[in-house]
C-alpha cells in the first residue's frame, strides 16, 4: 500500500469479518466502510434503531476499566482500542466501523484480524492534507499506580515502552518507530494478556463470557497459559504498545513525537490523549493574531525598510515594538503559510527553518546597532553566531517575538548581541550574534 504521508487516507472498499465479542460472548460482525476526508473514524451501531454513530474522539471516552469504551448519549461501544490501533497505525484517517453489537469481535486478542481486514479493503489517499499534532515541548502524565507516560518532540511517531507485572514479573522493554510495516510485523500480532488474579473475579461474575485461552494469554504466577505458544518472547510489551496506539488515536490527529511509557494502561493512555486534545485546543486558540501596538517608540514596516536593505522574501521583521534604553529591542514577525520557505521545508510538514530565525535575530540586532550608530552611511554585517539553540518548532500561524540585547560593542567596529525568539511565551530559539560595521 503506497502511503502519501501528508494526505488523509480512507479504505478503498467495504470489507468485513465476524467473530465473538469479549464481554457478552455474542456473535458480532464488523464492516469497514470508506469515509470522506475530515470525517475521522466513527463507530456505527447497525443493531440499534436509527443506526447511531459515535465519533472516535477523546471527548466521547466513557470508561477505561480493562478496555476503552466510547459513548454518545445512551449509545456505547466497548473494547475499541484494537481496531483503532490498527486503523491508526495502518494510516487510515477516515472510516466507518459498522457493528451489529456493542463491541467488535475479539478475534485472537491481537490487532492481526484488523490489519488483515484493512489490507483486504485497501488504503487510498484522499485530497485533503492530514492533520498532525507536533510535540513542541515535553509533556507527561502519571498515575498513582506508578504508570508514567512522557511525550517528547520527534520527527516520527515512536514508542519506547517498559511493561512490568505485579512484583515486576515479566518486565519487558521495547522501543520502535511506528510505521504500517513495523506495526504489521512487530506489534499487531501481540495478543491481550491478563493476570489470573485480575480476571478470576470477572469469570466468577460471568463478565467475560467471550473470554478464553483462544483470545487472551493468562498469566498465573510464573506460568503463561495460552492455546498458542507466545508469538514473541516480549509479546506483553508489544501488546502494551498496541493499546497505546489505539488509545492515542482518540486525539484524532497523527502524532509526531516520542512516547516513553512506563507500566502504561488504558487510564493513563487516555489521560495523555486528553492532555494532547487540550493542548491542541489551546494552540488553535493561540494562533489568533495578537494585536501589537504601533507607535510608542517602535518602528512600522516602512521605517524598518528605510533602515534594513532586506526585501521580500528575506525581510524577517514586520515591526519593531520598542526599544528599551540603548541596548534592547523587541520586534515581531507573523509567520504565515505564505512564507516561501514553507514550500520546501517541508512539503506537508511546514516548519520554519532555524537559519531563518537566526536571520531574523540578525536583522533585529542590526536595527538596534543602527540606532546606536545613528548613521546610515554604515551597515552592520553579520559575522558569526555562537551558542545557537533551536528549542521548539515555529509553525504557520505563529507570532514570533524577536528580542536582541547588545552585550558588547568595541568601538564602532564590532558588536555582540544576545538574541532570542519567543512564540506563545516560550523561547523557540536563541543565539549570540557578532557584527562588524562597514561603510555602505
Ligand atoms: Zn489490548
């Protein structure tokens, strides 16, 4: 299946399979249908009047005990994490998951049947661009039971997971990038596993009628009970990764980041998904343009262009907000998707190049130097940059504030400026710039 990573995808045609549901033990059939762009994943209850649908969104998460349950109004779908994991990892953004019961077939307790189903249906590209969640700064969630999820910036979607049972039995670790090929080979076949002490009360209460050694591995003491031998020596941690992918699919965006998970479970996975959805909402709200005052000793675009020789597409200052004494300046640049560098940096994944931020710092520092030199017969040339750090990606819609402070000026020939760029009140880049003055 050829995937164009920057575009949305759906299934090529309807495909289905049947089986038994875990909790009720009833027969259920499930069908995957293609869906238009921006539709997302929706579950459809074919067995109910009016065939209601439920969005696979974190807002619809109802319970996370043992499995992930979604609901809207009185309608519920249970144990959705394995089908969601397969859809997400196999690059399906939009689909209808139609079922004639409240739970998908449990299959063999892995995501293998869903990978097979998706391959049967095919995956096709749509015209609209995919929505991503780019991790800009480390995030983490923790639970009282010792579960910990950390999310770090990364260009790909990666998971590093440590799983450990009671008394640290069956401690396992695996770190991998998640791509369709890796998921299919390394993650999808890993089956659900349960600890006997946890399921015994459920068996007694008859709450897992469809549960058997055919669809779960049961761990009793040091013994591993299953119909089929272990598929991987570290099958448990692989299944934990499978569940993380399924639960994070509820964010509704492709995550570009590295999940570091210690003893994860549905509750803490869901909490991270909620955190991401909140951060996304905050980002969308923050991308509204900020009103920047003009006047008060600042410089408007015309005045900036009278001083700086730079012109489109290389003028990286929209306006100077103000000077503080002789040595400090703050300027602003609105970053829009129309910046020419976004066309190639990168197609489908626009990130402002770090060197353009350094250029912005250099131009703003030059404006400060000009004020200091109070002459237009000389121009400051950018000589070197030290201690440059890029801390967070700058994206279209961001308003970048550029700060420069003159730390050293030797005579009128050399000058040093400490600079940093700020987006949403966080430093995105910094550096120490050196200039020399030459006659025009
Ligand atoms: Zn699972």
